[in-house]
């Protein structure tokens, strides 16, 4: 049986000093620690400032694709829950295109 084990996120300030070393900058948590420990990563795209309302730009999604691909993770589960205004399916299709897949699920 194959199991994918990880956490439902990675950017939790309360993990600093427990999971993330004190001296590790927050901007490097994903690549330097989380993706190296949990080789299957889960990234939830809910927004930047106004959660569930954010419409990710192509530049933001390209940066995330690059970040995930170079993180050392073997697999990635990428979910959009920025549901207001149907941004989640639009952004998911854009990331699929950027990632190199068709816009179909």
C-alpha cells in the first residue's frame, strides 16, 4: 500500500522553533525544510491578502510552479480554494497550462 503523508499546509508561524529552525527565514521554509522532509507537498492557494478572493496573476503562478519544481519534492498536491468569483477553477487551469498540461482536469 502506498501512503502520501504530509501536512495540510506549511506556513504556520507557530511551527518556528519546533519544526523550523529559529534562524531559517520564513521565505525559505518551504524549500529548505518542508519539501525536504515531506517529499509529497500540499500547497493550498487561497489568496494573498483577501483569502478566497485573490485572483493569481500568471507571474505569481509561474513563480509558484518554479518554486515547487525546484523544491526537491517528488510529488505535489496543489489545490485552489480562492472560490469567490470562480477564481479557483480559472487559476487552476492557468497553472495546468503553465505546468505543461492541458486545461482539462
